């Protein structure tokens, strides 16, 4: 019964989002805080170091943390305003129960737990264990990610656990595993500093990872050339030495063509290819017809530009290739990633100083969270749940019979589809807001409404949780100790600044209590976060993501340790592959043939315009946190439809007009923003908003066959002028997801 | 400012001298040829005369500065225009709102507003009482036909009389005590801010910010001391109390034209600035060539071009326009464009 | 009153071409104790329709500040470190002369409180030996606070410039703008 209990307006009135601001004269006591806690920003994979000021168990402000080596005090606007998520009027202080016609009422923990556990048992008894699914997220610490992986398999005994990293960088993970055997960026950021060429594909670095900009700018100061592949001229692309405005969905064609140019001009590292890689010929064979003319036609990027990019890349002595969601959110996300890896391997520029490659992980703990087992096919240490040896190893640590360890489950979007089909009847979610973040979200809503029981653990009532039967008031990032792994593979420490307010509890304690009530209490007997981490260390030992040598103490002393770190005297590994021993079966890096294929939906007469989505600097993912922080909302209050004036003129669209964007999934209205900084055949909408202004009503739910990532970055749409100007009301209320 | 004071200013000297003669004249008139003048207050009178001299002098010097003079001139010009009545009413309203109630401080902080209001109300009331007393305009006499009825005289005329011990008597004779209490409350609030607000702590100075508060507190405390003395100590410490009080008050008066308290007199210019703005808007708004939006009145921009030129800032551009035609955002953009152009011409954005 | 630890070796350098328009500086500026949750820095697009170019503007702390010169209330002062301060709250009459006269478009008039405020380079921080908020957080280091030596090493292709020409008028400032090598002034017209 997961329909809204009352009108959405009523829910918003009570639970927000409300915008919060710091009072004019600051929060009480900010000038003389009780303590200043070193921790990290929670709003992206950079995990910038920050110090939170605390007075009377409330976060009242921040002070830059100048010593933390990655960011040395630098922050983006989200980081600066991060402290405002604490002390927030929307904060859930009690467990809540859905009451039809009334809304959500606070209840006792005991009742909430009791109800949850009895529903789990009922559903599992009636429909089988796998009919109860779990969705998790990677804003959670390593400890919680690990614990949830164990909880789902050991306490909930379901195979159907997946996480929102599925919408993030799984394509990169899959590609990296295929090519290198390890899913991690190959170098620390400091290797960017002296790279001669930096190629960034599908990453709006300046808005999504602002603090990484410093490293790129530094490289340019040292003479680096910057190449950006993006359908839009983003702030990082504006001054780039070369901007390739690629048509969404054609990245692999571009990189295929570049590979061909490298080969044709012999800009190759033959020695490296020969000794340390396999599959070169097949990869080259797959692109043998990808001439410049062909590539120009397919990608829409001028041949000279492609040629130039290939030449710069080919002739450089050091280089760094980075990519992010722009090439990963595709039905060929893995292909795109592999096509990038191919040009890195062809030139042999990896495993050396200032030579690197990697994905820029998006979510706060997108890196660590994808290593320790809350993926449907994964066990801690980035082990494989279908691998008998791995199963045995982990079962022993968990003290269970290997036969009782569930197998591979459904991926996130498939899980929603299974709910929609009626196969999965119950759901528990934590740190995941699929109603905003999944594509074709009307379908997601339908699925949610079919659930017999839905319980959500969160600190705010997010848009998805509006459909829940029970909400368990959990903890914020700053309310629980733990570790996260940054996008460069550095394991860092999150420190508890305050304790959860009211009757809210730490996520860890909630999960432990649920496990106890599900009869697995003995397996979840952790005294503190460190105890979980110590178990994680052992569970990851010998896996590809080996944390064994990392301890809380070592992290604190060194301001982070890079994994793999297999033993206590191991210094950690900022740069992978220096020994050229890759983690694949044959110890070599693998080329992969990447023949080009079209996206799942291409433009036609009915839907003639390409739609792509992305982010803005002031918002984070589904906005559940950042749409509650006043200044971040005000900076970019509502999603705008970026459209080139030439395309706009075809429809008589003027700046500020309200435009209906329609796809085969649905339609929604957005104010037009006429800008020359986008391709003439493509429109762009940022996706952080829910309800009527949610871009993901339009996107397509087709998945990459390997990574199962949805194709957020390309689909076909139609534009219809509503004939009116966009109203201010639309702007003022967008953040609420009404 | 100090630079200006160093070499005495002729015009200001004349104005200041005239104003002390005016003061002396009204003292003589008001006290019926000094008949009603209380000799015990003579030190205060000298202090006041000095303060008047200083204020008039400084005000005159101040008015000679081109931007101030312009505002001064424009304020009167616009006030005594055909719109005299609306502007006069508007000024009156703003006077009540911003000068008396100081509502403009409210958005800067509630407590801050309250504290300042207390200071201001206390001081203004105290002035309103002490100046007429000092000048001999007001004095009290025991009614010849009674032993408990007091007559209050103003300019020598009996204006009211009251019985000793009645509330009105208590209020009248203790009015200054109440003022002192109010001022002290205000001063304590403001002191507390200065101790706990990081921004103030960083920028405050002793003579500019702390001394004025200390002085006000000293005046209040010694003032209360006099009352305390004759109420509870039978006047045993009267000598001491009245001397210390006199010293603090006279210090205050002497310092009035030079230190922070001069803002009391400058504040009135806010009313002029307001009329200037309103009339300017009526006369037409300037549109920024960059943002294409209105941003200030044409009158203001044109006046400013003249004033700044007089002060050595000639913003005329080669194309005949002026940098001042741009709105602040336009100016920032102009600089950014110039920077962009320079970078572009060099062929490199980074280095 | 606090003992000043102002380090005059440290200088402020700006390079708007590095700015990515993130507004971190703007939000951080409001955290500065002297600013009461108001931001004194300006970040905006130049012309969003054609480019994502943004500019960022702090007070340049002019040697001869136009803002102070045109102030009818003597509310703006420059201190011994060359820092031009926000309007003295007790004096400022809210006339906006400074807002309109500053050649860099810096001061902000708060209508409600009839008060001008402006960037004072985070006086609460700089006078305590810390870096200003904006330059601390700026992720692109378009705003840089450090020694001349440091910036020379880090940005070998640029030179700091602090002379601005507006028509015939020359303005010199404490804050420097990073310009291509060889440049000695910026010509704005
Ligand atoms: S770059 Fe990422 S981690 Fe750093 S402050 Fe911004 S959101 Fe937080
Ligand atoms: S930049 Fe503007 S506000 Fe700053 S000192 Fe110069 S004139 Fe004054
Ligand atoms: S913080 Fe830096 S990059 Fe961001 S807007 Fe400010 S100046 Fe620009």
C-alpha cells in the first residue's frame, strides 16, 4: 500500500523540503564552539576535508581544513553550505508510520521495528525470501556499505540487494574490471599536475567535482593541454585548448576513430602493447573502418578537431584520461569506457608518474561503497558472489553456511521492474531516492505503489519515502563515525561531530536492531564503527580491493591511506600498475574490441531532438539534502531547458518561455534558457528535482547489458511551445517536488 | 578628517563663532538675563558652548566637502521645490521611523537595534532635560503659598506646578535617573556584542568604539550616584559624586564634535539622501548599457560625474562616454571583458 | 583591539579566466564574521546567452579609493595595511555614492538597513594571520592569497598587475589581477 497517505502538499508542509538559512548573526555559539571536528564533505566523491564547528551538539558552521592534502581548504558551494544540513527543521526526529488520510505519525521505535520485521517475515513466508528487496546507497560509509551487504544476505536472506551506484559509475567499474581487473582510478590526483595532455570525456568537472579543477588548472599552468569531450561548453570546457562537442551517444565512435588515428600514425607504445596487454589486434580490427569522415558524421565533431585530439594524445609523453557519467550513463556505457581504455593502453601511458586513467567517481563514497558488497553480484573486497571460493571465504568470516549465502540478485532498475511485475513485494531502502534518480520515474512510482510494504531509513523524508509505510529516522553523515574512500582511492575518516537528535538513531544501530529481530543478532554484534571496519579489513583481505593494512589510526595519522593496502606495514598504493602486473587472469591489461552501436532510442520525425541530462554545481544527486539548503536552492532554483538559439528559433522559443518536453515516457514543462553553449541538435535538463519538474520523467529505462546502468544521457524528445512564459511560482516551488 | 582640522577653516570658524553667540544669546534670553541661571551649572554651560562651537565647526567643514555639499544643496533644493508638502511629510515620517525609532538598524539585528535605541532614547531625553536646565530655561521654585507645591518655570514663566511626592514629581526629579538606567542597559547590550561578535572584535578600536560606551556608562553611573547619595547616604558623598559626574559629562561634551558621537548630527543627512533618491527616480532612471537595466537615477550619475571629477576621478572614456554610465555589474563585466581580451590576445588563458 | 597578526607579505591575486562560476566564494564570504551572513563578493555571468564566462570581483583596495573620496559621510576609511573598510555603521547615510563611483562595482548598499557594506578582505581572518574565506575555498584558485614568490612560481606565464586605466584615469590597487606576461596595466574602455 505504498501510495501517498495524504496530498503531497500536506506532506511537503510538514516534512519539507524547506529551505534553511543561517541566521543573520550566525548560529548561537558559532563564535565559541565546543569543538571543531575534522571530517569531510558529504556531497561528492572528492570528499574534501572540512572542519565542522559544534556547539551544544549542533553543527553551527565550518572552518576550512587547510592541512588536508587533497583540497587544502578549498571547497565548492555545497561544501561551504554542507553544515546547514544539520540543525535542519525537516530533520526526522522519530520513526514514522503511514496513516491513510492522515499522513505520517511519529511512533515508538519498538512499534516501528516490530511492524517492519513482521511485514518482512510475512512477505518472505508468503512469497519467498527474494520477494523482499533492499536498495542502498553510496553516500554511506564503508562500514555501513559492508554491513548492509551482510545484513541483506545474512539477516534478510535475500539475493535482491542493490545500490544507487548502479546509476553512477558501474559502467566504469565493469570496464575497469575487464581491462585491468581492478575497479579504481589508476593514480592519485597529484599525478595530474604534470600530465602533458588531459582528456576529459563526459564530465562537467567544474560543476560536479569543482575542487578537482585546481589540479587541472595547475597542470595547465605547467603547460598541459586540455581536451574536453562534451556536448556542452561547460565552465571547464570554456577555456579548454580543444573542445569536442560530441553528439550524445556517440562517444565510442569518437574514441574508436582516435584509436584508428593512433594506429595509422604509429603513435603507439609497441613495447607496452606487446608485453603487457592482450587483445590489441581485435580492438584495432573493430575500428578499422572508423575514418575521420565517418566519425565526423556520426559524432558531429569536426574531423580536424578529432585529428588534433588524436595527435596531441598520440604524441604526448605523459597524459591523463578522465571520464564520468557523461560517457557511462549509456546502454553502451561499458563500451564507451573500454574505448577510452583502448587509447590509454595503445599509448602505454599508465602506471607511470603523470600518466593515468580513471573514472571520476561521483557519489560521496562512490568508490568505497562499490567495493564491499552492497552490489547485487558482489561480496566484500570486490569479490564475486558467483565465485565459489569467494563465497566460501566470506561465508566463513560471516559464520554462515555457504549454502545459505544467497546468489546474485537483481540490479537496481531490474529490481524496480520486478516490483512492477509483482514479483518483489516488499522493499527496504536506505540512502536512495529512486523516485527522482531513476529514469522513467512514472514507472518507478507505479512500482512503488504496488509494494505491499515499504520501509525507508532516512534522516529527511525524501520523495520516495513519501510512499513508505514505515520510516526509520536514521543518521546524517556527521552523526556517525566511519570511513569513506575518495574518488582517488584514498580511504579517509568521517568523524562523528554530533549525536542524532531527538529519537533518531544511528543507521548502524538501526540495522543491528533489525538484524537482531530477524534472528541474526549474533552476527551483528558490533561495539562501534571501528569494529565493523576491522571485520571489513579481514573480509577484504586478499580481494582486489584489499583494505587489510588500513586502520583508523593509520588513516588519522596519514590523512588517508590509498588501497590496495594488504598489510599493516604496506604504505598504500597511490599509483597502480607501476609493476605492470595487472589484476586480470593473465596479468595483462586487456584491449577490448568496441564496435560502435546506436543508443537505445534515436531521434526520428516524431521525436526529433536529442535530450541529455546532468547536474548543476549547487545540487547533489536527487537533492534530498541540497534542496533543503536555502542558498543552494536559490543559486539555481529550478531546472531549465538549455537550448541553442538556432534550434529555439525553429519553434519560436524565446528565453524564459515555458516549453513542454515530451518523450515516449512522458512530458513535463521547463523554462527555456537560450544558450549558444550547447549543440544545435541537443537539449539539456538537470535532474535534481522531483515531481512535476523532474527530468527523469522523460529519460529512458533501457540498460547497459553488462553494467545495467540506465541510459540517462541520451533519448529522443519533442519540444512543444506552451505559448506562455514560465511563471515565478514554478521557480519558487520547484525545490519542493510537488 | 584630521587633515582638514589641522589647518583651521575660515568659513567654519565664522560659523562656529556665530553659533556660540547665538547660544549665549538664547541663554541670556531664556534665563531672563541670567536671573534664573543656576551658577552651579556653569561648568556644564562652558562644556556645552565648547561642544556647540566644535559641532558647528566640524559640520561646516564637513559641508564643504564636494559630495557633502552636493547632498546638502540638493536636499534643500528638492525639499523646497513644488513638492514641498509630500517631501516634508516624507521626511517627517522618516524622521520618526529612522531617526527616532531607528528602524533602519533593525534589519542589522534585533538586539542591536534595541540596544542602540536604548542608548539613543536615553541620551536624547537626557539632553532634552539638561540643556534647558543648564541654559537656565527651566527652573523649579517652591510655591510661595505652600510648603510642598513646586512651580516649574520655562523661559521664566510658570508652566506647571505639582505636589512633592506625587508621581509626576518623582518622574520629574528622577527623570535623569531613568535616562541613566536606559542608557546603561543600551550600553551593556552594545558592550556584550563587542565582546562576542567576531566581526566587531576584529574591526573595533578603543577610541572609536569602546571609549564612547565607557563614557556613557560613566556618565550614567555617576549620575545615578548623585541620586543614590542623597536618597540613601544623606548627601555624604555629594561633593565626590557631583564632581565626577561633571567631569564625565564635560569630557563627553568636549569630545562630542570629534569622536563617534558626531554621527548623531550626521545621521540627519540620511533624510536628505532619501529625498534625493526619490526625486531622482522621478526625474528619470539611468539604464546600464551592459545589463540594459535601470540602476540609479540620471541625476545621481550626472552629479557623481561632476563631483568625482572635482575630486580627481575623471572617468571619461575615449569614446566620449563615462565609466560611470555602467551599473556596478556593468563595471565588473567591463573589467572582465578587458581581462578576457588581454588573455585572448596573448593566445593563452593560463600561465 | 585584538593584536593584529596581519601578514603584509601575503597578497591577493585574481584571475577571472580561471573562475568556474561555482559561487563557493560567495557562500564562504557570508561566513566571514564581519559580514553578518551577507556576501560581499560578486560572481556572475558576463552574458550567459553566449558563454559560461563568469567574473568574480572582490574589493581591489585602491590606493586612492574612489568610494571613500565620494562618500559624503566620511564613512569609508583605509587602514595602515591598505585595507579599505566597510562603511562605518554609525556614519553611513546610505546614499550609494560609493556604490556608483567604485570603478570595480564593489560596494553593496543594503536598502533596508540604509547601509553600505563591502569586502574588507575578511579582516577578521587576515588580521589573525589567516587567508580570506573566498580565496581559501575557491576551488579554481581564481582567487589566490599568498606571497608574490608563490604566485610567480605557480603561474610562470602570468604577471600580477595592479594598474587600471579607465580612459585617462589611472587607478592603482592593493589587489592584483593576473595578466599575460609583459602586461603592465589593464585598459578598461
Ligand atoms: S567538491 Fe565535492 S566534496 Fe568537495 S566540497 Fe564540493 S561537493 Fe563537497
Ligand atoms: S575597489 Fe571600489 S570599493 Fe574597493 S577600495 Fe576601490 S573604490 Fe573602494
Ligand atoms: S569560488 Fe572561485 S571559481 Fe567559484 S565562483 Fe568564486 S572565484 Fe569563481
